[in-house]
């Protein structure tokens, strides 16, 4: 039986990864049954835990057990999106028996710790915190109800729980990590617990590393410093002390800036993002060097092994048959959801990821004449599938999502799927011949969905942003939309430039190659499959965190 009061990682640790590390993240996408994630940040942390397990690293995850998850994506009567919240139950999680109190808004709140054992889903150990306990009043219980709650006070309470609550859990476990790794700044309140524990900012700094995922300053969370203090975010430190410790000015507490200033090392999540972050934060004093460790995804969890086997055996016939089978299988799910029965012989474009405005899901539809010509071409037919979850209160992207749903009713070869989580994500990557990625450069920090698409025999077709900049060789392993001079161009002009060039590559290169040169098409697929595993598999990433970020 696990001794949670003197906790050690329950497998033999590899000597090169022996440094004790606690990895804080707001969301973890470890496996479909554990619905405590929204998008890319969770997919990344889930793959990180899987690779930490494979490499036998001395690392544990600290997260939150969201009672209603992010949300369940259902449909209204007209098929448009409906955000629904249902209670989740998980009998595969263990009750650690650990229960302790933290203070939020001058109010003692009970916290319970649950445990995902490594053997359950083959991941590093994961501890999940809950306030949904009968000992707490209803408002306190709701802190762990919804991931990224839209209520400001609730969100700050969640940040306190992850940071201070997570750091306190480590004391309860007697785990005593040598490294506290903040995956994004949601858990930075931990530094105010660690200040009490270790006595000084210098001592905290020796132990803290920070990964930033947000490539623009406006996207980094800021909250009213007086509200934060009132909520107990600073663990009893006065606003004057906090301003001195963090070097901030004004009435807003910038969570990312605090994380940078308490970290001895920091990193972006792609080479381009590392450069953008260094430029963005470089104007502030007391920022550590910002290096980059490019996000990656776990081969064992994501890749279709038979495709790789047939590629390694140079069996083109079986390779093509396998990809066609995967498409056909995925189209059954699409048909079940939407009533659109797609053809496995037809070029299939998939756009599926977190549904944020800058990712421009609808870009290909904005020239409606060209779009209709593409969709109605009988000689070289094309099918398109969309999927993704907008933030449930982000009405711009929800509106775009619903426009695409209405558009799909007009054409038998367009479908919009609901419930974009781990399982559907894998299925749509298997369905895709072309994985379309259209973020407005340079807004994408990493954008890992294309990695797992390549692991399932899809070719990336992307604007030149995030991890793609390190991966792509146009026409060899992917197709790239030529880059606009985004420094000296308006957003509308950038969108028009990207739209025009997207169609040129699609009409002049992608469609003719798919239909007229199957060997060339297969060669591009297989080059992408090889390149993604060589450089963007999460064992490489998990290794680099130990080699670059965790070592003193």
C-alpha cells in the first residue's frame, strides 16, 4: 500500500533523472476517461507525464480534479454548439486520505488529494486537488467545479488552490522536491508559500523554473492586486511586500511577470516562441534568460504503429490500405455525429484544435467563391472536417463555430464534429490527409496538434508559426503558407495575404499531388512521420527539461 505521508515515486528511478521534481499544471490530458483538460496545454502536460513514466523520471504532477471538467460540447436543436456541464466520477483515482486546509478570502477551506497511480494510464504519478467536500460551504466547493471558470474571483481562488494548495500538498506528502516546475503561471501563488518555507526569494529562486506558453503580453493573466490580496493569494504578505518582491508597479498583478522574477530559469515552447518571449519580456528588469524547449507529443500514446511498421517494411500497398482503413473508420464516427458520410478515396482536410480566434478556423471559407469552387470540384473532390472547443464564454469563436455548422448543412462533403477531446482528436488525425493549421503569425506559441497528425499519416499544411518553423520542409514533409511581413501589415491585410496564398498552395501543389502522384504523396507523408518522431517526440522534451531546466 502506498504511504502518502512519506511519498516516493513508486518505480525504480533512472539515475540520470533522479532530481525530485514537482510539475504544476492547471490541466492534464493523460487519457480520455480523465476529462480535466481544455486543449493544447493539457495535451502537452499529459504527454510530458507519459514520457516521464517511460524514462523513469523522479517527477510527479500536481493538478486539480475538475468536477465538471472543462465542459461537454453538445448541440442545440439546430445543431449549433451547446456548452453543458456534467458531473464526472472516476473510480480509478485513489483517495490518498490526505486532507488539509488553505485560506481563501479569510476563510479556511478543506482540500482533499486524489491520486492517479502510474500503472493506471502509464504516466508519472499525478496528484489532483479537490475542494468539492461536504466540510466546505457551497461556494468553496465550486472552486474545483469548472476548469477556467469565467468568474474572476473563482479563477483567482483556483490559482491559489493550484499554487499554495499544491505546494502545501508536497509538504503533506513529505516529498520535498528539488525543483518546482510551473507549467504556465497559474500556480505562481506557490512562491508565497515557498517564501514562508524557505525564508527568502533567493532560496525560492534556486528551486523554481517556469514554462511560458503565451506569445503576447495581453494574453498573460493579470488581476487587480487588491482583489488578489483580499482573496489570500499572497499568503499573508502585504501589498507593499509583494510589490517589492515582484518589482511590479500599479494596481495589476501580472502572474507571468511574477513567475519570471521568481524563477532561476524560464523557457518558451518553440524556438520562435523563445525568441518572441525574450523580446517581449526583455524590457523588464530581473528576468532570467528565456531559453526554449519545443513542445512534443508521446509516440506510444498517439502514433498508429501499423502505419509505421508498413513504412519501415517499405510496403506501399499495405501502407496505403492502412491509411484508407483509418479514414473509413473515422468517417463512421463523423457520420454518426453529423449525418455526413464521407468518402475514404477523397482528399480530406481537417481543421481541429482549440477554437481560439487567432487560429482562424474559418479562414479557408472567407473567399466564398473560391471555397465553393473547391468544394464543388468533381474532378478533384475535397472533403473538410472541423472540430474544436471554443472557450464557453468566448462568443466570437462560438459564433464562427456555429457559422461553420450552418455552412456544413449546405454541402454533403463538409462536417463539423462536437466533443473534441483526446479520442476524437486521434480519430480525426487518422481521418486527415491534410492537417490544416492557420494561426495568425506569430500568435501560436507551439501548436502541437500537427505533431500527432503526422504520427497518423496526415500531412501538415500550415502558416509558418510555432513548432512548424523547426519541422517544415515545404513539399518534402509538409506544405507551408508563405509568410506575410506581419510586422508591417494590418491584421485584415495579413488575413487576405494568407488566404490568397493558402489557396495557391492548395490548388497548385496539394490537390494535384494527391490525385496525380500517389508515390510523391506517400513520400511526403512518410518523411513527416519520420521527422516528427526524430525531433518532436515527448521523450526528447522530457529529457531536455532535466538537462536544461532542472539542473542547477
